[in-house]
């Protein structure tokens, strides 16, 4: 009786630990593929005393708003192989407890139904793959639908969410308010983009059913030692990746166009992000070169601004090879306007002075180049109006004589800018605090 009470107490403790620990399963990225963080199974642990209780955990994932199991979704294929192996070589399983979850998006009543049906689907899968020699029957499988996985969402975002509004999101999840209020507050952030981003990138890992198998170990003299489970643990190849520096955000980025630099055209730009989606750019070009004999001249002064929409932003957490990237990454569209004046002379073949005004659209892409530098590629096209004056130099090139016959205004439609820019993002610590 004393051993039975200890055994039941241990089962209860294990069940509680699973309720707390399993929602915290999160997604790491390795070459763009999700990787589990469960420990690898160890068949050697089957060799133990007869009165020892052994537990093992598994997880299966579901598509959004579905209850059927897809072996090709996330790590399901790998987990299903583990489950079949354990069922095949563990005939003395005592019981299995299934905890099933739904991600918090959607209506609450629908999520309750989803968690219940996902638990049933997991149970059916276990029963369908138990070996003929197994003593496991439906009554040994206990179902524990956990409904909406808010604890798992907080753990997932704490570990893997590093956008500019990270602190606001976490403060919402930790607030002492109802879940519907939390959901509403999340939907208000960044014009609704934050909540859609969380649904797309983080909630798939919350739609899971996981269970804990509890059984008495087989007696060593009755069952030969089993070989170690040979399916590789998908997390073993990973190296430890440090978390990004907490509480930092990009306040601006300094830029220079390498193509203009190669042509000795001094230039710089400053871009300020409002958030991950929108930014404002100011650029300035000021080459001011004149040869000693006055035969050649390149003097160009321009000012311009551009409003950018980052329609495919890519947040990049910190790693050993780069600092945090929380804005100004990915693809963007821009609306620019610029103007200035110029003085161009090439001996006697061309000598023009004038002004220009241009408006148009820009398309570009930005990506990390090194630990602290980005590189940005962009091309612009639009309309340019160029009032100009033509001059003829005197024989000694000391004076310019205006040629009114060749003066006028050019109107141009087409490509206006090509840029390959080196970018230095500047980050500062965020202020503590959140929504009140």
C-alpha cells in the first residue's frame, strides 16, 4: 500500500510538471526549419529496478483550426516515429495522460472544442499503433484538454519574439486581465500587424497535444536490454545561441551609396524607423570637384526624402555573428522626392548649369552584411524636371559665356537612382514599462 501511494503521488507530480513545462516548448530556427527542444529518448533507462517509474514525453502539432494529424507538419514525422518505437518496445506501459491545447486566436468555445478533439485524435493514434502484445487499453489513456494555451504563448514569445514592441507584448500577456482583453490589446498593436505576425510565426507551436507515459520498468532478467533509439535528436546539431540583447531598438541608420562613392560623389543618408513597417529617409549628395585649369567640373548638390513601407520585414535576433536587427530589414517600397542644382563641364564639349526636381517610386531589399553592418540594394524610377543653361568657356577657361540657344528645360521619365548602400544601424536601450 505504501509503494502504491508513492506511485500515485509520483504520477500526479509528473502530470503537473507536464502541464507547466510542455506549453513552454518553443521553436528554434536552423536553416529556416523548426526544431524541437525535447530531450532525446534514452532506452538505456529501461534497465532499472522493478519498482522504478519511468516517464517520457511526446508532442504532435496541428494545422490551424484542424484536428487531424499531418505527418508532414512541423516535427510530426519525427515525433510519430518516436511514438511507434516506444509503443513497440515498451509493452508494460501503465498509463498515458494526454494534454491537448489550442492556440489563443479565434473564438473561445471553438478553441475548447479543438483541444478536446485533438486529445481524442491523439488517443486514436496511440491505440492504432499499439503492438498486439501490449496490455494498453482505452481506459489506460486519460484525456486532459487544456483549452487555450496562454501560458505557452507567453513562454514562446519570451524566448523567441524580438520585434520592436516586445516589451509591450509581454506586458499585455502578464497583465491581470481576462484573456479576451489580452487578445484585444494585442490586436491594437502596430495597426494589427503584431497580432498577425504572432499568429503566423509563433502560434503554430501552441496547437499541440502532448502526453506523458508512465509505466513500471520491465524486470532485467525477463527482458533483454534494448538498443538505444536510433532516430537522431533533431536538436543535437544545434549550438547554443545567445538571446538577443533585451530591451533594444533601432533609432536610426547611417548610410552611404557605394556606387556614388566609387565615382567620388560624396553622399550620406539617415533613415529613421517609426516601427518595423514604416520609416523615413533623408539623403544628401554633395560632390564639389573643379580641376585646377577649370576644364573639368563636377559640382552637384541635392537634397531628398523618402517615405518607406517595409512590406516584408525580417526581424533578426542577436547571435554570435550579428547584433540585433529589429527594423529596416527585408523588402520595401518607397515614395521619394528630391531636388538640387548642378554644374557640369567637360572641356568644351559640354558645359551646363541648372536645377532639377524629381519624384518617383523606389523598390529595394536590405539584409545583414556583418555583425554590425547591413547592405541595401534599391532602384528608383519616376519623373524629373531639369531646367538647364548652356555655357561656352573662353579660351583661357576663366569665364563662361551663356548660350541662350541651347538653354531650356528637360523632362524625363525613367530610372532615376540606383543604390548599393552600406548601412550602420544604431540601437539604444528601450525604456522599461508597458501598457497601464
